[in-house]
C-alpha cells in the first residue's frame, strides 16, 4: 500500500534522502565498531576470559586504539604486486556494503498512524538489488588476492569463489520464496506484510536455508575457509596491512550487521508493532525502530556465538552442504511458498 506524501514535502525528498543516507553511513560505521567490541566481549565470556578491559571503561576505547594503530602502521606492498588491483580493491569492498545500505530500512516511524520507513530509497525489487550489491564484494576479494602475487591469497580467493557460487543459489531461492508468498520483491512490503505472524513460522525451512547461506556468504565461521589461518596464513588478506587491512576488516563487519538486518526484516517481523503502539504519538516514533534493532542485535549475537560453537568445515564439506542439502531444501521450500502464496492470496 503506497504512502501518500504531503505536497509540500515532495520538493524536499532528495534532501531528506541525502541527509538520511549520510547519517546512516556514519551510524553504520559506529555500529561496526560496536560489533567488533561485542564480538570480543561475547567471545571472551564464552571462553571464560576478560576480553578488552584496559582501554576505557569495559574496553570501549579499544577500537579507538586499534584504529590509531592501523592508521600509523606502514603501508607495505609486495614487490611484484599488481598496483592497480592491490591499491583499489578496498573501493569494491566498501562500495558493496554502502550500496546495500541505501536499500535496507533500519526502522520506521509512525506519525498520526501513518508508517514512514527509514530507508534512503525504496525500490520495487529491493531484495534482488541488495543481493546483487552484496555479490560485488567478491570482486574486491579477488583483486586483493590476485594483485598480491601470493599463492595463499590466491587459494583463499578461489575457495571464496567455490563457496559463493554454491551458496548464492539457495540464498536466492529462499529470498524468492519469501517474495512469492508475500507477492512483492520490496523489502519494505515484505516486512510490513508480516504483522504478528512472522515468516520464520510460515517458512521455517526457508529461514534455515537463508541463515546458513547468509553465514556462508559473509564468510563467518564455520565458513571462513578463504582465510583459515591454519592452512593459508590469513588467506586472501595475507598481504594487506595498515588501514588497507582495517577497511577490509570493517567491510566484513558492516556486511555482518546488514545481514542481521536482513534476517530480522525478512523472517522476524521487521519493525511491526501492535496498533496501539503505532498510534501512540511518542511510542510510534521510537518503538518500531527499537523493536527492529533488538532483533538485529540478537541475530548478531547468534552469529558471533556460532563462531565458537561450530568448528570450521573442510572446503569439500562446504560444497557438499550447499549442493546436496541446502539446494534441495530451498527447492522444497519454494514449492511450499507457492502453495502458501496461493492460499493466503485466495
């Protein structure tokens, strides 16, 4: 259902979207720093150790210290590296997450009962756009690996190719299944359509396929074969140092945050709140976004916790899981989504 925008606001829309977009870029970078701190603290709790605690209260300034260290480290480049690829790979990795960000709503506000999603832009095919922009990061990884002239980096990049080719198919099918059931490829419409009956309850198999495929797409343990230190030193990022390493590291964490948002929006009800909350002058402004952020942080903590709960898979096990198990489940879920779509649309 399209939102009716007052006439006097229409000329201001480009400025509003531009301001919102710049604000989101700043917020998402701060959130990435928070995600790094959360991973360190949560991992330390799981392993019964302290984690960061000496730089600032609760170690909150540890990320600032790390940033200063990375900024001041010498920028080294291998002797026979391809300068064009090696120097510009970070552009693709950062661009990928920022292009995803413009289409992902980070919440909504209700004013006089009317819903206004907090998204820089709203597209009719936003879920397909987000998935396409996510895939751009693989070009940056390959540029780093090939441009480094390092065999470990190149092996890590090829492992990344094998993983992404196998998991993009079930990931795409699980997203299409949600779109078929909802009748829309817009992530705003998908979130809005769930109400209090979340898609995780209607498509539990689809949620499982999507979550596992997303973990593989992000390269999180147990799917980090492209940088497994036991075999490849640090894989594709072996030759990167200083802020080049910092930007690649940051892009990985921003990707993880945006992936958590996608899980919350597509399967966990998004920002939907009861009608009495939406109609409240105060709660309608803060509760929907707060509700979505709570879900996103919960998903983020699950992703971090899995790093220490599941051992790393071998690359052959990763390929078998995608083609022999997740793909058939994704096709089965697609059939189920068609049946649900016909039933709910009747």
